[in-house]
């Protein structure tokens, strides 16, 4: 299988981090920040999986790699921002989370564009 190994590795590390943050949120966090941690982890894990899928599509579908990088980077930024917001009580991080959200949305939209582009075999 040919795929974007760097994107796949980044997605895998994101997935591992999401599981760790989610587990801490479920088992070690006080109730006030549990929701922030589990929300951030779930978004990060979903976008790590999207990035992993895009890593496999990248050699065959133009823009799939870009979609994966946007989604996984956005998931990481969002998760870390909401997690650190809860853990460190730094309200300024509330302004960082939407940056991750915008990147995640952009990843999905770039993937949609990639899916709609005609492939060379369609010509």
C-alpha cells in the first residue's frame, strides 16, 4: 500500500494522545473539566481517523493529503486548547479552540472538493 507516511504517523500520534486525554477525562479529572477533556478527545480522535484515511487516499486523490493535515492539525489544536483551558484555567485558550475548529471544517471541505474533482481516468 502506498500512502503518505508522515501524515499517517501524525494521525497515529494524534489518536494515541486523544485516547490518553479521553481516559484521563473519564477516570482522573474533576467533573468541572471532564466534559472539556472528553469533548476535545472525541474531536481529536475523529479527525485523527480522518487523517489516517486521507493518508491512504493521498497518492491517488489530489488534495486528500492537505485535507488530512488540516483535519488532524485542527483536531490537535482544538483538543489541546480545550484541555488546557480546563486543566490550567487559562481563559485565553478559549480563543484558540476556534482556530482548531476552522481547520477541522476546512479539512472536511477540502476532502469534499477532492472527491468532486474529476480524476485523470474520467477524462
